[in-house]
C-alpha cells in the first residue's frame, strides 16, 4: 500500500503546505504512514456531526432509517465542496432518498508514472490539485494569482496534497459575520514552525474557541490590517507573562520576537481576507515579515503608557482600538485599518489619525479628544520609525497645543480646519499668518524656515502640517471637554 513520509527536516517553502506538514507531524507523528491512514485522520479533523437528522432507505430491511448529518467544519466548508457519497437514490411516495448515510471522503487519483511535484520537487506519483488540497493555487477567482506561472494546473504528490488538506486544522481564522473572513498562517523554518505550533499557537488557540473564530485578537473588524494588528497585539502580550502559555512557550515566543541577545529567527505572518458566502471570495493577501521590529515598538509603547495605566497592554489596545465610529447601527473601522496598515508596514499613520480626528471626533455631537496616551505613542513611532527630530517634535507639540487652546477660547475651530485642509506650503503659511492675528499667538521660528524641496526641519511640509493639525485639534477638544457647560 502506498505510503507518505511525514518529516520536519525540509521545508517545501509553501506556507500552506508547511503548516499542514506540521499538523500531520503533531497528529500522527513523524515517519511513514499509509495514505489511507493520513486521509482518515484528516477527515476526522475536518468533519463533524451537525445535530440535524436525515433519512435514508435501507436496502437490506426495505425501511427508511434516520441518521445524523455530517458536514465539513466551518469555515473549511467554504473551501471544501466535496459532497458525501450517498449511494443510489430511490423514490418513495414522490420523495427521493439516498440508500446510505452520506460518506465523506477526500480521494486521491494518483498517476502510475512518477513526476515532479510542483510544491516540494520530489519525484512521486502525482494528482491534479483540487481546491480542498490547496486553495491558494486552484481557483482563479479566489487564489489563482498566487502562482500565475502554473497555467497548466498544479500537480501534487500525495504528501503535499494531504498536507494541504491538513493545513485547515492549523490555520487561525476570525469571522466578522457575513462581512469578512480573515485567515492567518505563520511560516518560517519548518522545525521552528512546528515548535511555534506546539508551544504557542495550539495552547493559545485552545484558550479561545467560538463561532467567531479561533484567533484571539485584541480587536477585529472587516478589514485585514486592523485584524492582523489586533492578532499581533494579543500575541505580543504573552511574550513576557501569560496565563495561557507555559515557560517553554513564552521563551520560544520571546526568542522569535527578538527579546533575547541572539538575532531573532525569521518568521512571517500571512494574512488573507475575503467575503464568506457559498464559497470564499478572497480580496487581499498580505505578508508581514518585521514582527520583531513591531514587537520592539510594542515594548516602547508599554513604557510610554506606564504612567497612565497599571494595565499597560489594555491601554495600548484601547489607543489603537479607538479609531472607529458608529455608522447606521454598525461600527465603521476604515480609519483603524488605515492606521494599522501604516504601523504594520512602518509607514506614516498621521494622515489616518488626522482624518479620524477631524471627520469623526470633531463632528460628533458628543465631541471628544483622542484617548490619553495616543499622542505619546505616535511621538515614539515618529522618532523611532520616521526619524523625526525630538527637539522639533517638542516644538510642534507645544505650538499645536497652544494653537488648539487659543482656537477654543476664540471659538475659531474653522481656523483649524483651514490648517488641516491647506493644499500647498503657501496656503499653510497663510493659515499660520491668520493664526498670529486672529488668535494673538506667535509662530515658532522653526516652522517658518522652509528648506529645499518644500521641507521643514528635514520633513515634508505636508507631514509637518498634518502633525501640527492633530496636536491643535486634540488640544481644542480636550479643553472643550474640560470646560464646564453654561448649564453646568
């Protein structure tokens, strides 16, 4: 009988198949296993009783008998559409019945002549890839562009095909009802990936299982970047202390995130999102590789907010989680996703923050400033990621705070919108000039010195304007929040 060899010695380089190999090694053990045994084990993991009843016609007794229905576990059933074999159909009293309870199976039609597997490169009997084996390759409407060079279709050896099915057991997923389904898969050197699953992911996933997903997240939404950031923040919180992971798991996680003297080994997070329905329609696939750099930022953020909150992690989560608003009875989180994208890719989050502050916070009936600690976290990010000069940052913060408070006292919120909406340096300086007269304030000299390339203190004038407008509007809203109302 044909066997497959399950081993963690050599990675295929495909994050989906490697995840499946890790799952098979944990579930069955390394070594040679018959194809039937591997297939049976995978089926046990991916099918479940639904609790619903059906009828079949028993040919031996000539009677209708009841059985409990089986289906693929959610959300695997969005990808695996192989129906259970129900035998012949018979008609009784105008109704059609199967002649056996549907039997679920994942068949492998292997060639007799060996060929080269498109995933692992081994010479072995091959099968044409089906969606249940490798959703990243098969359906052009879903994941077909991942390997656009394979126009003839994808051919897999039995081991890679079965590992592709087993990967559904090892993924992390988060569902947002009918709006979105997010899938997360980690990848690195195969042995390291196996240890990550054994000591970190499996205990972590088991601590959180519900119909909304098995991925514990600090926050989530319909967009991929916000949910990926929520996942990573939740994971980061276990690196130093955890009521879920044992010391071995925390030590491995800390090493992967770069808290030990040795250079951290590479680890990548693949984040996939799409709309669930009768099938899964992918809308994005993103790769994040600098997780240890992000974790160092997270540790700096914890230090920054330590004076504000004893639960430092909760404060950081609250700061990033705030960028949402109620729209027609639902939470709209587009701003949070935009800011999360900037953070995850080490880009500029300030335009997203400014848009949220001016278009949401300042326009609500119950206007409010940003969560306390937000600007301090953004300042840390600006220095460490964007290379912003600390002294200029202090100048910008001080003047922005003063500008916002003076605008509140003079009831000149419109001036702040003029500042934020300035389209060129001339318009920017025109607003600053207006502020000097209308608010009786002085503009710091550091802001007046524009350099070659329309830069101020080495930064784009646009970035300077955006950051200044954030400080100003936040100070306006904070002072408004503190001032007693006339009725009060």
